[in-house]
């Protein structure tokens, strides 16, 4: 809730307009006014944009304090806008929606990071499968060689024995 509104010239801190309060809510008004003066020497916020839009050309020519006191009506309207319970509900609703969007974005980022981790796992599994497939290919070659030997070894032995018998027969006779 807005307690006090003051508009001042930033260059020298001269108060140009101030939202008057009834004083019930503000116990240390003078302390706050001093803080506002110090703040205006450093910042150009509050209702600056609207004030400059309405009174932009007249700001630098102001010679007396509170020269733009008629701007107080806009300040009071703005103050009521922020004090209105419907507006507070709208702000609360907007904050809730922002929180939901924040949660969704956080979840999306976590999912993207999870996908990245899963991609790393898939890459590791792929590397392991590549090395295991090389081992499988080597073992398959060995098994094929052994199968070939088992298939043709008896034939080679029989032929060898037959040739040996023919050779021994030829040498002996």
C-alpha cells in the first residue's frame, strides 16, 4: 500500500508535488520526507513518467516548492488504484501466474538437463555396444574358423592317411 508520494526535481531535489496523507498511518513522517529528499537526489522513479508526460516542459521553469500541486489528483487516483482490493487481488493473481510460469520453466529446465544426462548415458551405452560388437565379431571369426576345421579336419586326416599308405606302398614295392 502506498503511504506517501512525493515528486521532486532530480537535479536539485526541489519538491514539485506531494501526495498528502491523513497522518494516521505515518508516525515518522519527517524522517520519511528526509529519506525521500535523499532518494530524489539519486533516483528518478515514482510517478516520473506520467508527470513528465503531463508537465514535462514546465519542470525546469518551476521556481517555488509545490508548483505542481494540481498533479496531486493523479497521485490520489494512483494511490486508490493500489489500495483497491480488486487491484490487490489482480496483483495477487498475476503473482500466482508468474509463480506458475516460474515453476513450469524450472521444470522444463530440469527436464532438459535430464535429457542431457540421458543423452550422456545413451552415448556411454553406445560406446560400450561398439566395443562389445568388435569383441563379438572377433569371436565369430574364431568360431567360424573352428567350425571349418571341424568340418574338413576328418576329410584331411583320411586323405592324409590314404596318401601316406600310397607312399609307403610305393616305397616298399
